[in-house]
C-alpha cells in the first residue's frame, strides 16, 4: 500500500471516530437535560391552573380528581405537597362539601390515611371512570346533578381488591361541575 493511501485511511478512521463520539456526547447531553426538565406526577397535577383549564365534563372532573388521589396515595409526597394536592382537590369540591370539611381537619385525616396506606404497602393500581354516556344527569331543588360510577383497584402486597364508589356532582353558578359527595356503591340505592 502507498503511504498516501494509509494516511488517508487513518485520517478517515479518526474523523469517523470523532463524529461517532461527538454524536454520542450530544445525544447523552440532551437526554440528561430532558431528564432534569421532567416533572413528577404530583408536579404535573399541581401545575394545572383550574381557573383556565377546569374539567368540562363530570368524567373529566373525576379523571383529574383521581390523578390527584393517585399522587397522594401512590407517590412519596412531602408534607407540603400533600397540603398543595389537598388544596387542589378541594378546588373541585362543591361549596357545601367545603363548608362541612375544614381544611386543617381534612389535611390531618388525609395524612393519617396516607400513612396507613404506606404502612400496609397499599397503592391505587387502577382507576376506572364510567363512560360519559353512563353519567346519570338529573335536576333537584333547582340544581343540576350528575351521578357517576368510579371503580378502584387497590393493591396490597400481591392481593388486589376492588372499591366501587358513586360520585355525586353538582353544577355551580359558573356552570362548573363540583364534587358534592361520594359513597361506596354498595351503600347507594339508585332507584
């Protein structure tokens, strides 16, 4: 082989290695920037501004409410995050429910319930909100109400149990659906 051919080959190999190394460096650098910029589920839920992006339907409202619940019960939230998530959930509550549920008492009981979940290694493994076509709308005492089913799979260790709830929503003066209350589906007589 000629010396010039060997030199050209070596230069091409060096350029190829430099290009591959540069690409690998830049790809890894952008991945770490993306990882730093990613938010936890709790931060995503808390970042939603309900004054501009309020859930429009009963189903959307329950989906967002359950995102909050999953953050509270499944993630390792700090006390301040628990308080912020509780305040965010209360933005979805009807005025009557808020009047019967003091914030400090609500946070204290919620923290105790979350601790119990953590102590027993329980998580909300799945949530199922009824289809929009299965929402029961009705009027009573001049108010519009919506009744909607929600199922939860609660996993404790290797055992999964189902909890079924019926949520009652009431439309407020701003035409926003608010959580008026809920109960176990076993306790609700729908007739």
